[in-house]
C-alpha cells in the first residue's frame, strides 16, 4: 500500500501541500478569528484555526461531505475521539526519540508498534460497521484503507510477533545485576546477569514477618544499592546510573528486535506517518462538529450547507442568519435576520440604537463567511456564498492599548493598512470606527473610505452612530458607480414601541426616530415633560 493519501480536509496531496503555505490561504488571521469569536468557540490545542481556511471550491465541497458524515453518523465522532490520544502518544514518542537521540532504541520501536496496532484496531472496529452509511468522501476512503491494512496477512503477522515480543517486555519486573570487585573490594565492573518476571523482595526482617517467609532466595536482596536520587547524590551520578540501566536493557532486547528494524522503518513508520498527518485534522473536525451540534440544538437556530458559488460572483445571501458566538452564550431563542450583498449594495452603512444588534449582525456576517471557508455548515436557514480572498475587521476591542480618543491618526493608519491588504474579493467589517474624533471629521473621513472600498469592489459593513454618514450613502454610491465601483446602501437596527427588536432592516435611516422612541420611553419628550408639569 504505497503512496497512500488520506485526508479529512483535502481531496488530494497537492491541495494539502498547497495549503500548508499561508500565502496560498485566504487572509483570515488569528486576530480576526478572535474578533469574530471563533477562537473561543473551537478551542483548538494542537493547531490554530487560521491553518484551515481555504478559498478552493473543490476543497470546500470535499469538507462538506466530511462534516455531513460526522453529523449523520455519530459513531465517527466516538471513533475519532478514541484514536486521538493514541496518535498523540505516537507523536510524543517521536518527540522523545528525537530529544534523546537513540537511533537504535528498540524499546521505543516496540512501543510505537504497539500504539500503531492499537490505532488500526480501533479504527477498523469503529469504521467497518458504518461503512455503508458513509458518503463517497474522506471517511469512506479512510475506512477502505484501514480495512485493507487490518485484513492484510502482513498486518496479522506483525500483530502475532508483537504479541509475543511485547509479552516478554511487559513481563520484566526486575533485573539481577552482578558486580565484580577488585582486591580492595572496589567495584571494577558490573553487568546485568538476568531479567526477571518477579520484582525483588526486601531482606528486611519486618518484610519477612509480613510475608511469613524467613528463607533467602534468588529474589531476596541482602543489601540495597544506593537508591537513585538519594539525598546528597549528584544529578550526574543519578543520570549515569539511569543511563547505564537503560543501555543494558537496550542490549538485552537488541537481539529480539533487531530483525524488526526493516519492518519499523519500511512499514510501521510509513503508516504511522500517514496517521499522524491526520492528528490536527481530527482535532479540528471533532471540535467543529461539536460547534455545529450545539448550534443545531439551540432554540430558533438552524445550520445549513451553503450553496457555494464562484469567487468571481461575489455572492452573499443568507436567510435566518445569526451570530453563533451569541447563540452559544445564551439560552434564549435567537433573533435571526436576512442579509444579502448584491448589485444594489456591496457595502452597507448600518445605524441604529445602542445595543440594538448592530455589532451582533456585523460579527454574524463575518462568522458565516469564515465558517464557509472552513468547509462547514453555516449559521443560517439557507445561504448562497462565494469564497472571499480575506476577511478584515476593525472592532473597538481590537484597538491597541496605546490608542486613546485623542489619537485619530492611529485609527486612520490601521484603516489604511486594511485597505492596502484588500483586493476586490475581500470582506471588510468595521464597527464604530473613527469614534476617536468628532462627528463632522469622522463623517468626512468615513465617506472617503467607503467610496474607496466601493470602487475596489469589496463586500462590507460599517456599523456606526454617524447618522449623517448613512444619509450620505446615495451620493457616495453615485460617486463610486461613476468610477466603475459598487453601490453603497443602508441597514437599520429596528425599534418597536421604544424597544429594540434586534431585527436588521434594509431601509433608509431616520436618526430622530430612535431618539424619539427613547425620549417617549423615559418620559422625556416635550409632551411628556409639559404634561407632567401641568399635573
């Protein structure tokens, strides 16, 4: 079984190798993952989420089958959870070998073979019963490879030899050491005389009484050697004793395992390499599936397989969209919204009351796009999406600690950095940007930024309290369209009877309506105030 390639995330060796270079992945950084709440949702340990983003449509469709199988066949999750610690042990063993440098460490070889056999056995027993329920994706291919290995004569012979050899290794409980003395009773040389299946017994009287045995035999010590790590013994002396015993044990098993070196090198190591390649993929797939399962079980939330469109279409249309980070943090039913970027609006200026859902929907759009580009189902009831070349965020919590409200230059420099990194296929999400200056200056700068972004052709949301900016979108859009760019439109966070509805509407804003509702709610309208006075 030469040149075997199996991946849960990539349909070919070429696509996996390509994605190992960050330059070939979309620009969705770890900082953006933090801002969108994805880092905490996935909580990966042996990798980072940014390693797994892709804009390759073939890779995305391949992963959709992987996640469909994971959600439909619960036994897959149980099997992967079982082999993950085994693969982690193999990885750690390889690390120990490289650290200690025993190129001919036969005991390590035996241990790695045992772990390999345990991994294959676990996979075969977990995957074989569900083979008929799998799609034609990664898990079907993995199952076929594992079963071919498991049923091969070579593997059966390996298992038989391992059983005999490992039994001998695990039966070792003690060794008998012989020491030659010179004429002055000084140790001249030492060596292992025998390997024993029983631990040695203390020769102390109390131990004899407890055992009701007063006979000396070959397993009873007359006097203990200086214990390793005894007080006063130097670290060098302790290490020397340990190294000597380790070397002796290596020599003892050398003859038994020496004939296996070709097997370890040509067979076991090759196949553990193939399995170790899956270690970060298994963690990601299991964690991502856990996220999807929790979202699916939340009241009012759905997850859907997005309809993937070509990157050039710049498609983003989601119905029943919600913020997954918020959904996982609350028990109440989620308010969902519809959001579409189209010819009438590639960029939106989103206004509305404080705590009315502006930041929530902005993050929801980014999280939905990012989950698409992980190959996952997305937090919506239906979605038509194109991959983007990158997601860029400018949120208040991302601001550098050195930035205060008097340092507008720092904020503008960051926005310029984002603009320079964008191409026409990117997504930019701005939340309360330019809040470090007055409304007049902020509105002017924002108009310039929005027009430049629209001309570049990106998709984006600018969530803001700058109501004058929202009112200026028609002129911004006209300017952009005259230069061959895209349109700019408005979204508003809804209010109903003075209360936040958390519904996001594609409509023209009326800044006074929010103030009017709030004034009425708290009895601060002119009519309320004068009416109270007259009483």
